[in-house]
């Protein structure tokens, strides 16, 4: 929190507004809360030798709102490099995406792995 101090000068027993008894200086503090940006997490797909490429493209379109071209590019990156980034999200959103992808892959009997890591 940031503290902002504004001195109030008292003269002739009154402050600058003409109020109050006493002499001296008082400090009035106001706190201004500073919000911290949330940590971000990368959602990654891991390559395997069994999940069809078309299924991975479907996952990227359905759960990560990628168009066909972007989904194909990410799928090929996963295929060629073993891992590919689907998106960057806050913790709760990333966790939900990972669960959705894993559940959907299991329902369709594919061993596709989806993980998240702190950015």
C-alpha cells in the first residue's frame, strides 16, 4: 500500500481552514491500494504417437478458439517439437482448460496430454 501524507499547518490555534484548537502540525494519511497482476500460466500440449492430428486440431479450435490455420500450425509444432503452447491464462482458466482437454481426450480414448506451467 502507498501512503500519501499531507501536512496540516495550524496557526493561531486554528488550521488553514479556520477550524480546531491547538498548534503544531498533523499528518493525515490516505492509503491507496495497489493491485498486483495475477500470475500467468502457459497451457501446453504434449506430442504422442497415437492421437490423430485432426483430433488435436479439433481440440485447439474447440477449447482455445483457434482458427483452422492457427490450430494446424500449433499441431505441427507439437508434432515436430514434442510440445506446443495453446495459450496463456490465469491459473484458474489454465487449470480449467487442461481439465477440459484431458477429459475430452479420455472420452474419445486418446492418450493426449495437456499440462500447464507458470510463465
